[in-house]
């Protein structure tokens, strides 16, 4: 039996093309598109302005599947983490993070990850495959169907820029004024340092960029992140300056994971100040959320505060990111691993 085509991840021009290839009209595509992305229809029967005959034919060839939510955990701080399973049995995590002024969702781009960052739980699972644009959009629609969403961060499982084609298709849909209508300033794409053509293409969307830096020098960064051997800190800073100019984005965010006795000394702060002093950027300091078998421990809170104050004193904009969802497998990839281990025990 031929697998149905999931329509969640097609921008309007692509949807028209697919419809015509499958015996439907461009007008049918124009009618269906807002039902998917504005009205968040769960099935074709809801599409009242589409003829009954067309709806029946659509059911034969197309799908609106959002995946299956196999686990949904709620934290005492309001954070929610969902484990979604797709048609091939692969599972990914997505997170809802409420705050006073905004509701943010964290979206995954791959099943597993090939980057091999030493501190990352997802990296221990290896790379399985890229998510389709429909599977990326399924995460957004899953949360939008429950809560008003103001911000999206592509900081979940995987490296977004290694799945650039499907990422860009999703961004086109999310920024479409006729459907989701997200502001480019409300979407952030994270990268661990992929700085070739993908970054240049991303700049055309004008979304915010977050770079996973995590070290003040190449020696430490290479020991933590193998990608640094290909794209070192100097190359990353050069590429992000170019991105800022091309995308017309005011500031780049640098993510800096504070690891006890690894990258959190006063000397490390001094080195970080030196490389970022003349760079208009925000430094997101993250106290490491360690997980079983991790070789790292998070920096003590008082040391994290000292590190932060040192940066601020020298003119950098630095904040310690508030830890959320600590009681629901907060580390990226941890829920998926926990579920897998439970299946083995069962």
C-alpha cells in the first residue's frame, strides 16, 4: 500500500505543485492550505469550503498526521515536554516553555545527531535521519493546538543547518503572513557551527541566530565539540558577523554551557571577553544539567554568578538562562533515552 503524503510541511507553492502532480488543482491547494496552518484542521472533513468529492479523494492520497504523542510530561514550573512518534517508529522530543510575556516552543530538526558534542545527551544516540518538513511542522502544530505560541527556537534534537532544506521549507510556512505569521524576530535557529552555504541561505529569512560556542578558546572547544576542528572560533566569529549584516539582525546570541572546572574559570571569562568584546552579541550562560553517565558537572551557582558579573563588568551583555523543566528529563534527548530504557526493561 502506497504511503500517504503528509501535507503539513509544504509551503503554498510546493503544495500547488504536489496537488497538480496528484490530479488536483491549484485552487484546491489554495483552499486547503489555510485549513492546515491557520485553522489547524485535524482532518479533511473539517474543510467545509472544499467539495465533498475532493475531500474524499484527498483522504486517499494525503495525510494531516501530527505524529503520535507517546509521552507528555508536565513540570511544576509549567514546562511541558512531549515525545512524538512518527510513522516509521522514530521518536523525537519537543518542549513548551511558558513565561510571563511569551510562550516558547523548542523544536527538533533531526532524529538523533551526528555532531558528537561530548556534553550532549542526544549525541549519545547517534544520527538516525533528518526530520521531514512535515515532521518539523507537526511539532509546531501540536503545541499551537493547545496554547498560544509567540516564539520558536530550533534548539531541540539535531543540528538544524544539516537539515537545511526541510528547515527552510518550515520557515517559509511559519513566516507566511496568511497562515502562522510569525515575526522573524520571534524565531531563533541554533547551530553548533555550520557556517557554509546553509548559513548564507538562512540569512535570507532574517531570523535570529544562536551559536553554540561553549568555550573561550579552540583547545577547549575542540575537546568538547568535534566540529571545531573544521570550523574554529575565528571562522565562526567571521561567519556570524557576515550573517548579522546579511540578515539585518541586530545581535547574535552565543550559547555558553558552564561546565565545572572545564570552561568556567576567571581566566576563561577573560578569554571570552577578549574574543567577544567588539562583537554586538548576547551571551546566554547555561548551567549544565548533567545526566546519568555524563562526564561533566554543572558549575556551582555562585561561580556562575561570578562568571556572569565578570562579563557584564567588561561590557558584554550576559545572562544566566533560567533552568526550566528540571523535574521532567530536562536535558535534550534524555526523555527519549529514558523511554527506550524502559522499553528494554519491559
